[in-house]
């Protein structure tokens, strides 16, 4: 992100609901000590955001547990009846699928976790479908504008400021609602598989067969953990 051989990876976890509400950002930064300047920039540009540390800035099982606790608090704030179940749809990254501690506390807080099949997030994940494309375009422009203005690549501490220039427009309520509609999750489209047959043909996994197998199983909340 700055100089060859001195590149940092930062992960930003995002979540949203079908009505277009977007939750606060969860930054995962490489290192073992909090970075004062980076933290200050996050609080300036993402006031409700929070920061976690991992060795390389990627999601890990332990960090996913931390995120799950963070997520649960916000679900409580928007869910009317705590006895109602919430549905959390995730990709199949190993840090999600094998973090048993996180899956257990989500389940105990009436949050049902559904993992997407491999190689299918580009057609089944809301953010992949409706947010990340405009975000990537906006981020490239923000990076270009930064270099034109300052004549240098930005540093890790500058990342929140650069990201903020394009985050809000890409992660908008309108895009979120569009994403849920596109993947057929809300409004629920029971004909989605039939209507998107051509997309599925290009996938290495037969989603139709997988969904049919799932539907044939007795439903049990605890079976997901």
C-alpha cells in the first residue's frame, strides 16, 4: 500500500440488513500494538467503527469471535423482539466456518448462520453483487486523486481517509437493497434458481443439488454449529 516490500493488508468487515441499514465498520489491521494515528483516522472518518489486530491483517478464527460479539450488540439494537431469530449469511471462509466459539455465541443469541457455497459469492453475496464493484472503482479514483494531490502513495495511517472518500456512496442503502433483491433473498424470490440457471452453469458446484439436499434435511437450528 505504500512502497514495494512495505505493503500492508487491511480487512474491513461490513454487514447490512435487507431494509438497507448498514452496520458500522470493523477494521482488521496487521500488528500486535494499536496504531494511534490509524485509530484517530478511523474515529474521524468512521465514528462508529472499531479496530482489531491480527498478525497480517486478515480475518482469523479468534478475530471472527471478536467480530461476532461486536455484531451481536448491533443486532440487539435493531431487532425488536430478542426472541426472534436473525439470519446471518456469510461466505465460506475458514475463519467463519471453523470458529466454533463464534458460531456458538451467535446461535445462543438467536442468530442463524448460513454459509455460502464455495466460488459463489459473486452471485449470492449482497456486497459482492452490489457494493464491491462501485467500491473498487471509487477506491481506484480516490488513490489516483491522492497521488495527484500529494505526489506520494498513501501510508497505512492514511487508509481510513482514502477509503472514506468512496465508502459511503458504494455501501449505500440503495445498493444494499438492490443487492438483496438481486440475489433473491429479499423480497424472497423462490424462482431465483430457475431465473439464474445460466449463471449457475458456470459454477464448479451444483448449487441446485446442494440446496435440494439441504431442503430434504430435518431443520434444526443447532445443526448449523
